[in-house]
């Protein structure tokens, strides 16, 4: 799966978890850029992304996720 496909899949998960009508993600997108993406919803997003991609993040990996690009890098490293 390439980076654009991973971002599109993450975007779909975020739209569902955050109950948004639409969302446009880039690799530079952070929680500050997305309405409703707070610490509680971040945990829900992590769980949903893990389920959707069939993987598990370590605590250290989760702590290093600063933007969508970091999440894509981590997902790619686990595929």
C-alpha cells in the first residue's frame, strides 16, 4: 500500500471516529489542524487505525506520532 492509499484510509477512519462530514489530510496534518481531535479522540483514533490496518502500535510509537506523516511511516514499517 502506498503513502496516498494509507492517508486515504486514515482519513476515512478519522471521519468516522471524529464524526466529521469531510476532512482533507496531508502528511503535515496535526491534531491542531482537525476539529475534535483531542487527547481522548486520539486514543479512539489509534485503536480504530490499529483495527483497520490489522496492526498494533507500541507505546513508544504512539508517543512519537506528531503528524499524519509519522503515522504513515509507522504503518509502512509494520507492513
